[in-house]
C-alpha cells in the first residue's frame, strides 16, 4: 500500500500545502507563462513525495501519452 497522500476533491492534501490548482498557478507564474500554456505543452500536476524540506507537495511533469 502506498503512503502517498492523495488529494481531497478540492485538491488539498490536508497538510498545509497548496492545492494542485494553487501550485499550478504559482508554477506557471514562476515560469513566466500561463497555466493554459503549461497545459498546451503537455504539463500536468501530480503529488510529489520527494521529502525535500522546500517541496510544496506537488510536481509538474510531462503527461505520458
């Protein structure tokens, strides 16, 4: 069984981290593009469990075909 905290229906994981939508908006802003542009380039947001102290609990990755 995985110990990855799956998001609630509102996208929050219940641990004070941003929702998936909040993370995606901030990621786009830091990248200097829009969320629409990220998605047009095949980027999706999924939970991250890297354990880094600065991790926001999400990662933006290229969607698999």
